[in-house]
């Protein structure tokens, strides 16, 4: 037993020396870094036969330390679109190694700041990744003003990047956003992927769109910001996955009441004002009863749940199987199947 004990002590000492060498010497640090550098530099090049979505922003304007603002990535084969680009979403896409060289366009549901704030970040990251055409910014009438403003605001940034890296690496014409206003209805039908814009009610914000994606027998609807309407129910009926705006009236009213009690009447009123133009959890439960739906996934959370207690309050009124999303969550819909894979 004494020999075994001495052996274990020797092994522990050896492991301790090895750990010291790895963490506290230049050679050890370089070795450890080399093991992770390839993963840090790589992108997700895995091919998938079906429709895939990733949540690249699950928060609303109400702040969250762990969530970016509204953004959903949709990929069908090598075709990729992003729906909205709220603050922080470009970093979520990069951290999750999304192959942005395939990005064809950003679809905007409407022009609130929490849906467009990271538009240039998505443009820059996909330009650097080697996107072979200018990035389209697709949306309701008025999208040209958003794009024009972004191009002007970041014109010096654009010039600096080209001057530093060279036009061979960063062709200047590929770093300029291009607007594409679209009407309601089917506006994209290529290589098996069909995208339809439908009206949503985010009054007084008009126009506001939601989008339905269909590919190889699978479908996804992304609502943007809206209350539940007959038009939304028609667009979502029969869909495999519904990504929907969601508001907890109990949480919003509770925060507003606390703000008012602390003398912050303006903040309280702003919070109460949002109650009438987002989909309440109760109305989403009623929607689930009205339509055929594979899976409801909540994003643009008003407010984002901060802990287990607030999540349970948020779930009041929802279908029991509704999923509260988080940034980086992926959903895969294999072609010509009924499977829904949530990672």
C-alpha cells in the first residue's frame, strides 16, 4: 500500500509539473493555443439536405447580457438568408462559425432599430468571408432609405478597409449594400427555395412583413414583430416551425409597476405601450389551438427571461411544448421528412 501511495504522489507531481509547463511556459501556451486555433478560424461547412435555421438574436430592445437582438439565419443547401440584424447578431453568427460567404441577403421585417442595428456588421463579416456578390437588403417599401443611410454612415469605414487590405482581397463593389424593396407575396423562387412575404400587424409601424420559407417539403415561418392576426394564422398554418415574437404581459406589467413606484414614469409608460403591438403568450396559445403547427419557437422575447422564475412566468398561456429560444440554437428539418431536430 505504501508503494502505491508513493506512486500516486509521484504521478500527481508529474501531472502537476505537466500542467505548470502547459499553462505557465511559452511553449506550453503555444501548444494549447495551436489545438484551438484551427477551430477558431474555421466555419461550419457541413452540408445538410434540408432546411436549417439558427437563432442569431433572441432578445428585444429590453436588454439581456446573453442575447443579441432579433435575428434568424435560414439556410437551404448553399443558399442563406438572415431575417433582421439586431444589435449583437453579427457576433453571434461569427461565434457560431456560420459560413457567411453563402449569404445572399438580409430580409428586414420592419425598420425598428433592434432589427437593423447590426446590418453593417453582417455586411462586413460576409464581405471579408468572400461573399461573391453585393449583399442584398430585402424588405418592405422604405428599405432603400435604410440602405442609403447605412452606406453613407459607413462610407469611411468601407474606404479604410479597402485601403488597408487592398481591392483584390476586398473588392469595393461587394462591400456596398444594395436595397431590394419587395411587395407582399412570393418574391424568391430559385433552386428549390421559395420565400413569401406576408403582412403582419405591428401598428403603428407600417408596412411590416413576416416571411415563409419552403424547401424540399419543409417550411419555416418567421413573424418579426406582430400581434396574432388572421393573416399570421393563414401564413403559419401547416408550417413545420414557427419562429414568433412573444411577450409576457405579466412580466411587462410587473416591471412597469416597479419602474413607476421608483419614480420612473416615462420608462413605465414606454413598457406599457409595447403591450399592444407584440404577440402575447396567451394569444400564442390560442393560435396553436387554431392551426396545424409542427413546433412553436419563441424569439424576440419581451422581456427576455433572466432566470428560472421569470421563465416560468413567461410560459403562462403558452402551448406546453413551445420552445423559448436562445442565441445559437439550431433547428434542422431534413428534406421530405417530418423530423424536427433542435440543437
